[in-house]
C-alpha cells in the first residue's frame, strides 16, 4: 500500500497515478475516511479518559447519592465507548477496503496506456526460425510424442489440467534443475515452499484471495488459499520482521506449484499448455534497501534474459504499460518468447519492482545504520514457468519428422538430445 502520509500531502499526484493505472480507486474518499477515523479515535480517547477519571473518583469515600451518580455516569460512559468502538470497527473496515485499492506509484519511465499494446518493446533477441516445412503447434507435437495427456487431465480434474509423461515429465524436472542451479550460482538461496498460504498473506502481497475478481482457489472451511506463485509464500516468510541492513539484499529462488482459476480465459491463443489451472514455477524474490531496487530490477531482467539465451529461445523484452502493471508493481518488464504455433510472441516471464508496496502491508522493515526502522523494497521475477517454456521448446526446436531437439543446456538433466515419436 502507498504511504498514507504521501497520499495526504500529494493528493493530485496520487489521483493522476490512479488515472494512469486505469484502476478503480478513490484517493479523496481514502483521505476522508482516514480523517474520520482519526477524529473518532480522538473522541474515543477523550471518553476513555472520562472513564478513568470516573474510576478514580469512585475510589474515594463518597456520600451514597454522589456514588450512585458516578455509577450512572460510568454506565453511560461504558455504553458510549461500546457504541463508538462498534462505529470505529466499521469505519476501519471501510477505510482499509478503500485504502488497499490504491495502486503503487509508477516509475517515471513507464509507458502510459491501458493495454499490453501500449507497452514498449525494448529489444528482440534471436531470430524466429524460418521453417522449410509447416510447423505444428505444441498440442499436436505433445500428442504425437506422447509427452502430455490433456484428455486424462480433463477426465480427472477438468479442463486446463494435464498430465506430463515420458520426456514431458523429464523436461519439467530438467527446467527446474537448470534454473535452480543457475540461480544458486548467482547467490540465490533455494526454497521449496508450501502450496498454500493464509488469505492475509495473499492480501499482503497484493492478491485478492476472494471476491468476484479473484484468480485464486480458496480452501473451503479454512482461511487458506492455493498460491498463484511462490512470491506469496516467500514474501510471507518475513511477515512483521525487522531485518539487519548488513544482510540485505536477500535473494531467494522459490519452487512451487501454482494454481490459478483463469476465469474467462478462452480462445485459440490460450489453448493447450499456455493458460492452465496448475503449473510449476521457479520464482526469483529479492528483499533490499530502497536505494538498490532500481538496479536489482535490471539484474533480475538480465538473469531472465540469460536463461532464455542459454535455452536458445528467441524472445523480446517489453517495458509494461501503466494500465497493465497490477497494483503492486512500480515498474515491470515482460519477456515474450517466439511461439511458432501461435505465430506471435507469448509471455514467459515477468519481473517487477514493487518498492515498499508489499512491505507496508506485511510490515517488513530493516534497521539502518542509524538504528531507524525503514520499510524494505521487494522485487520478484519469473525464472521458469514450466508449461510455457515447454511450449517454446517444442515449437521452436521441432523437426520435419515430428521429433524435437533438446536445448543443449538441458541434455545433462534429461540424458538425451531429442524427443522422438514412440515406436521410432
């Protein structure tokens, strides 16, 4: 969340930022509710002082009529406090519901616009392959090679679930191993995280765990949700913690399964493995001092580029437009891989600098050299989102005979240089 003091002192800037981000939020209402909340608190404090004064007077030796009068006053004060506390609770809930709608501020260099078409292409790396045969899309290749079973997934769990099998299974494990080892070499601490988290943790990271617009699966009769990314569970580890400045930045690589309802996702572009309800992902997560976050965002993007350059997959880099950022992100880059089956680029990674937006919600601070507690900055970035990388490998490295070449960096993990049709 945005610092409420900043909102009060820079209301027009905040209102303009809401407009840039194309979100439904009302900064003026937030300030109005904040002022009401503070005014009510002063009123409550005054009445509680009266309660204390009343109690002090009752301690002395008093005539019966005066004592009875104080008893009645005490009852009246008690009722007033109860009424105001109820009002305070409702006002606090209304204030927080409006306050959390405010998006993070936006980096000055972020392109302004409402859709992905307004994002700026920064560069392209690698040339899309020119096939001398008609390339197949990944669903046909996966079926022919017997490495993904969409029918069994739909039969057991429903549409947009799937089974990886044979080299498809080995390919997932290879991608995870490849990414984890590369990140460990770069100083990241590897984690395998829980696949569930409390609603409050999701809210702290910036997800809506429940409601009409949620993309999250909730666990019935509990406060738990299935996570959409390891960003949730890694960030949540530091809830209410004060970190030492000397230990920053903290760099973590989290492997988890990810679950998303993908409500409304349909059409040719989202078929097969591109948009599914469950997938595996290796996520980078960094906690740092505020002055370091801009540089670390560029470092995370550089790591993502290194991964896909080593895999040999053509990609482009996008500076994401303001209206497509999502509330927590201050600045965000996407990598999109060339996917011959789609005939266009498709997103495979994103990396975001969320500044102190998440740390304010989760109350994560560091103690600086002067002994002052300050909110940390938090960043995240995709290393490997397995299904989309499998799409990219199958479609970019396919051969005319239906086999698929394995990227050289993955061969040691899989033990072969190609995936061939069974029986050949």
